[in-house]
């Protein structure tokens, strides 16, 4: 897998797919689970759990952020308005 992920976008449809995307991002960055754990202050078993699709939202955000990625949540327009956000084009 290429280490240039500037144009990579995934749409996980399950927790397992989200975990697989996290694993792919980590591997593309050339990091081991232990290195990512140390860099984020999260235990390696927690990284393993997140990559298995069992991570908490705050943990996933922290791991993805450390790897230089972002998580985006797209809501239907009616829910976006409830949250005070405008729908994405």
C-alpha cells in the first residue's frame, strides 16, 4: 500500500470496516501497533481492539488523528439542521 494517502477516502459500513481502515492507515504510515500505542498513550491491546472494530469513538478519533487522518460523519439534511450544521454539498 502506498504511503501517500492524500486522496484516500473510505466509507466504512460496519465497525469491522472502520477498524480495517484504521489498520490500513497505520500500516501505510509504517507504524506498528506498539509504536502507535506509544505515540498516543493508548495501550497496545486497545489499539488491537480498535483495529478489530471494537474501539470507542474517542479512542478512534485519537488514533486516526495521530496518524494524520480524519473521521467524517455525514448526516441526512434534516438531522444536520437539528445539529445546527448545514448539509454537505
